[in-house]
């Protein structure tokens, strides 16, 4: 399951538009072997998921 | 009536000759109404702009995560005139300061649901500009984006990123760049 899918599973009210430019969340993968990560989380009401939630 | 004045140089010893070509047609050469040096075909005024760095690289088959801005790896160089494109990092770091036309192309197979595809130009690790399409399920889709980016000729670099609506393997990705005006 990708990071995006994990976050959607935690917060089903989010959709792809929240992750696009102008949205409050940016997920990124720099193709450096470190995988997907949260580059920005500025959602006005939803808390950034914890590592435990994303594990 | 304006005049033409020929001004010899007291220090020089050579003779400048204005030579006519072998022609039977009368012609008029009009000098520009401004101060400066008239250029010839060998004048080295814009060698950097005319012979500046340009590159093209491509990739395919890269799995990119849905909902994520993925660095696109374009490891196959088509040309790289100034050795400024690093295939190991898929970064273009030109060695001439100026304004570069950067183009990125991203092609994906059909998504299983209607969504979107965003194609980014990243400068120095951050989004510089992007273009996106809304895509319909079951259709192959592609996004081409181009922009002009100033790069300082030493540390600035550009990369391609892509954000699909769902995880897919790229059909084709391409990044190209050319210096269009030296700084």
C-alpha cells in the first residue's frame, strides 16, 4: 500500500485534490531509495498521521 | 544631408579594403543609426547563446506512486552537448548562466478510474511550475509541460517530477533543455 493509500485509509474524507498543487498536503518521492514521504502537511483540520498510523 | 566619414587609426599599420563581390546587381548597405561595431559572421558575440548547453534524456517503466510527486528518472541520454546532464541523478546542471527552455513529457498507461496527471519542472528540489490534465479511466494519457527557467550556470539544476492519480509504471518520460539566452 502506498503512502497515499495509507493516508486515504486513515482519512477517507481526503481525495486526490488535497495532494495536488494548491492542496494542503504534498507527498514526494525523490527516487533516491528512501521511498514516499510527507513533504508538507498543512491541512487545516486533520492532524498529520503518526509513524505508527502509517506503519 | 548626412555624411560618411572614414577615420584612419594612427597606431595601426594595416590597410582596410572595402571589396565588392562579383555581382551585376546594384546594392545599398545601410549602416545602423547607432554607435557600435558592425558584426561579421565570425564575430564571437553570442557563442554561449548559440552554442550553449542542450540535452535530451528519456526513461520508461518507472513505477510511480499515486498521489505522490515522484522524481522521474530519465537515465537514457540522447544528447548532452556540454556534459551537464547527470544520468545517475537525472539532473541538468548547466555550466552557462542563462535562461533555459525546459520541456518535460510524461506518458502513462490507462488509469482504472478517472483522475489526473501532473507533470512538474522542479528547480533546486522544489516545484518550479507544472501542468496537469484530468484523465478519463481506460485511456492512455500524457502531459507535456514547458517553461523557461533561469539557471545560474553553477549550482542550479532542474528535474522532472510526476504525480499520477494512481500508482502506475511510466510508458515514456522525456526531459529536454536548451539555453535560449545567456545571462
